């Protein structure tokens, strides 16, 4: 049988966390749930042991108790967050609206499925246990999606997992994985969600080594080698943003970057603004490079290209994202496509191009790590001061 790739990809890329569009009025047969569990059970497990056990809750009284527990463990928070964020345009506004709705209506879901696995995590540091069940539960969600049903993977309730286990009679020594409302969806069109492109979060052969294209064999400058450094900072976006848009901040921390100044009295960061960066390197000497701000989204993204706006020698970018209790900072670099200092070294030793690129990337990464560490220290100190 030939697999219809488009259908598989469509199901895989549009299996969303469905909450607002769960059809709470339409009954769901047990048969379709069993069918999807049969499909899910084809997923792999360590040692090929069939240890997954599934609870399908249909009894309205039990669903009501689950909903009550869910409300106490996460629902109240979600409702509070929805009310606080309503109309603010905050990145979490939509998610919280949807999450709060589910909290208010969980008991009305036609079925609530709780996948479990026999065993408890051994704390060994290996993913153990979870890696024999999560892929199967996701297959379950995708199989339902392919049939016109929706799910939402929730774990808030597991903060009181013992109470849930007691309610459902789950024996000691078993682990509950999630609480998944199941319903037909209102409409079947769901969109892909914005996610990082694979090339920005996948590395070839060594952590944090990215490529815009290829890489060729052997890798070359035209492949767009790059790198990225990330840190979770215990501070707000407001604490971190002024540091990443301070173009001179890195000078005290990087061994190569020595300072920067805005051109033409622009005085601060904005889209299209130009600054001059000063650098020093034992093999290259000292040099200044014009930089052009090409990405600027307040409190979210600050990026610039060097040398030539249309054919940059390098592309630098800071990005910020709010995550639970912290701000994630991402600092990335792409070398090229235009020429920069590295091209002289490649021209002198063309047969060593892959090695030169690898070393240059590692060198940049070390300096970027120093800058990120310093931003983290400064932002966390600022956050502690403002408490
Ligand atoms: C481990 C995990 C726990 C989650 N817990 C909850 C939860 O308790 N309540 C909820 O409404 N959504 C929960 N979600 C759903 C996420 O909020 C959702 O996946 C995210 O908003 C992205 O939406 P999408 O899956 O439609 O792309 C959870 C998802 C995962 C993977």
C-alpha cells in the first residue's frame, strides 16, 4: 500500500490543542476511541513491553470530579490569567482564553481519556518510562484528528495525581500521563502553528551548528554556517530587552567585539538604523564594520546585518520569548552570504574550508556564550533589585 504522504502530514501538522472548538453536544462512541487506542498501541515501547493502560471516563459524576480537581490544580489560574490578559494583546492571551474555557467545560466533554503506564520513573536521568508511552498517546490524538475528533493534552491536574489516581482506582506503581478530553470538533479545518523552522533548531554533527542550506560535502561558506546560544533568564522581558538593544553591552564580555556607536545621531535601536561595530582578533587585527538593524520588534526581536545590507557578511539576531517564570533569550548568528574576514583565510587555504568554518563558528559561539551569560547575570540582578 502506498502511504498518502499529504494526508499523513496534514494530520501530523494540524493536531492542535482543541478546546474552544470541542463539540460538547455530540456523543462520541466508545468504538472510535477503542479504534484509536488500537492504532496508538502500534507505537514502540522499551523492551517491547505492552505496559500502557488507558482509562476512558464516561460517567458524568466522575467527569465532574475530574473537572473539579482540574479547576483546583490549574483551571482557576487559567481563568484568572484569561481575565487579566483579555484585550491586552499579550502573547498568551489566546491560549489562556482557550485554556480557561476548557477548565470551565471539562465535565461536559463526551469522554475524558487518561493514558497510564505500569511503572514509576526511576529518577535515573534516562527518559525511561515516559519514552514508552508519550509517542503512543500522541498517535492516539493524531488518529482521532484524522477522524474528525479533537483532543487537548493536559497535565495541570497531575499536580494532584494522587487524588486523580484515588478517584479512578489507579493502583500504586502506575503512572498517569495526561488528561485528554475527547470530542468531535466544530469544523475540521485546523491550521499549522507557528514553530521554529527545522534549520534554526537542528544541528549537524555538533550542538548549535546550524546551516542555512546544505551543507555540501564538504561544507562551505556558501552553505550559510551559523550558531546559536540560548539561556533561560529568571527575569521579565522588560528586564532583558534594554540589555540586548544596548549595542555596546557585549564589549566587556566578548574577546572579539570591542564596542559600537550609532551613526548619524540615531541614538538608539530602530528598524533601518545603522551603527559601527569595532572588533579585534589575533589573526585579523582591528577593524570596524557597518551594521544595519534589519529586525526590530519591540521586546521580541533585535537583529542586524554587517557590511552590506543586501549581501551581508554576517547576520546577528537576539530573540526573546516569555516562558513559565522566565524569559528565554536566543542569540544567533549566520555567516554570509556576503564576504567577511573569514573569506581571506578560506582563499589562502581553500582545502581547509570546512575546518576554518568549524573553528570560526566555535570561536563565535564562545564569545556569544560569554555575552549571554553576562546578560543573564545583569537581568537577574535587575529583576532581584526590583522585587
Ligand atoms: C506536557 C503538556 C502539558 C499541557 N498541559 C495543559 C493543560 O494542563 N491545560 C491546557 O489547557 N493545555 C495544556 N497543554 C496544551 C498546550 O497548552 C498546547 O499544546 C499549546 O498551547 C500549543 O497549542 P497547539 O498544541 O495547538 O499547538 C499541554 C501540552 C503539553 C505538551
